[in-house]
């Protein structure tokens, strides 16, 4: 399976829009295979973006909350114009933005957001 940062952003957006404060959820994203979604939720849990418990039959992560780190990452990826600028920047360097480590992706997104908002 492959890490999919676009999917991870969609999962975080879905959680932000639908998750209540007390319930746990198993996320499903239209157009994506459930196994791929759950794999990426597991990666999100490992990276500290969400708090979740794993069940095995079937493989599912029951998400209890988005962490501070998860909110920070989502905030850095919220603006599509900023994301597109970050993708263009990475492409000029000869790499796909979302093939980079999560911390690098977040740094590039934050830098592009600063340039977009502050005109640097």
C-alpha cells in the first residue's frame, strides 16, 4: 500500500466537518477503497495526526480525535491555491510534493502560505 497525502488531507477535512467531540468514527471516503483509507488512517495515527484504536476484523481504525499536530497539518493544507503553489515549487525541484516526508510537506506548505499571505 502507498501513503497518499491527498487522501490524508481529505480524511482530516472529513473529520473536521463531521466528527463530534465524544464519538469515535471509522472514516469512509467516497471514491477510495476502504482498505487504502484505513491504511492511511493507520499512518496518520503513527504520525500523531489523529488518535485512533485499531480493530482487526475487518481492519479499521476508530478515530477519537484529531490532534494538535493534525490540525496544524490541515491548516497548512487548507488553501488549494497554497497547495498548488507548493506542488509547483516542488515540481521545479524535480519531485512531487506529496512524495516527500510529512514534515517536509508541512514546511513547504507553511512557507508557501507565508509567501502567499505576506507577499514575501
